[in-house]
C-alpha cells in the first residue's frame, strides 16, 4: 500500500521540525504540521509515561495510520506508521485469510 503525497509531506515537516526547532516544546506547533494535510484526522492521544505524548492520526486518502511521538522536554517529534489494535478492514482481511480466501479477493472487499 502506497503512502499519498500529503503523508510524505507530513513526514517531511516533522523531520524539518526536529532539524530547525530542536529545543522548543512541539505540542503547540503540531497543528501547523497537520493543517496542510487535508485528509489527516486525529484519532487519539495518550501519555507515554516518560513526559511525552503519543498522538495517533489516520489519513483518509491512503488509509495509513501514523503515530506521532512528542517529547516536550527535548523538543523532539518522531512519526512512525501505526497499526491499530482493532481496525475493521485489517480484522476482516485476517478473517478472510484464515478462511483461505485469496489476497486479491480480500483486498476487493
């Protein structure tokens, strides 16, 4: 599954943030990194237990999930692909794979 151009730009903006704004708390500026991406929606936020936050986003265009780790103390952001625990399309594909349905048929459902 390919990543859309907007997601590539989002990843690039996160890398640029780390390069140019290393010691600044990134949480107030995350909206500026997300806003240009018209199809990225916020799915949730949780604390990582080490004075940081993990924000989860989903792209509606290419269906990728992204995990954005923010460490305000260090002013650092990290963006990684995220696999949600209960994602309906992934769960459906897993069930079809167990039943022996071919991959072409599973992706068309």
